[in-house]
C-alpha cells in the first residue's frame, strides 16, 4: 500500500517532464521570497514559503536571520527534518503540514514562544519535543502515525493546550464509529481541551 506521503512525493516528481525534482534549501527560498515581496526576511513578521516550487528539502542556517518572525509557513514541501529554529525568538505560529517529518524533538528550542503548531500529514509517532511548551494552545496533527493511548496521554503535560486536531491517526481510526465516546475519552485525558477535531467540547469534565 502506498503511503500518503509517498503519493504526494510522486505527485511533486511528476510535475517535471523528466520525472526529476530539484529540491532546494530555505536559503534559496528566502532569497526568492525577498525578491518577489520586496521585503526583508530579517524584518518580516510573517513569512509564507508553503507549497514552494521547487520544493524545500532542508531547513538550513538561513532561518536564523528571521529574528522578528512570528508566523512561519513551510507546509507542502519535502522537509524531512526540523532544524535551525533557535534564532526565532518571537515565533508564535509554525506551519509544517504535508511534509516528510518524523520527529518533533527539534521544536524544544521554541518552547517558550510557540502558540500554534500545524503539522498534519507527516509521519510523527512521538510527542517528544513539544511536551515542555509553555504557551502552545493549538496543535493540528491529523494524519500522522500516533498509535498508542499512552502517547496521546502525554499531551496532558501541556496545560495550555485548547485546540487539538487528531483525526486520521491510527489511534483515532479505531473510534470512527463512535465519535462521541472518542471525544469524551480524549477530553478526560487532556482536560485543558476546549476543541477536538473541530468540535467544541462540553466543559463539565470531572477533574
């Protein structure tokens, strides 16, 4: 069976007539972005590199100059590894959906500021890297590879988490026929939640 990420990789490849793809780094993408927008990446608060073509493959040292960036979108690329975010001291929203990412561990460097993480359609199996987040309110991570209740339960360590999108993970697939029980069970595990999979939750869960 072909995975969703593999299918997406093939769709990108097929955009070139010779079936080859020339991926780039964030250095090249930011140079192009500055040329197209007329803005300085060093001064910008919002930088959108989503759906870039050629696709971005490597998050390199160039991200270190985004010292004022509050929202960074790198979704729909071919990124395999999160890296070089330690210079983004004001980052609040990070979008990395539809990539090839397997680990959240490098996100520890933005744990003091990050409020929203959009990382659906990747290959995440563990929550390592975000459990010490101090301000994280929104976590969109549908269609990843979370399989165990014990892993989902770890999100209760994030006391600020209010909005979680989790559908499409193997753990959720087992509950598709009983959404009400799913919502109730997850809410009991993560009591800070106000919204799960796009549905507002009742706020009468016993603590």
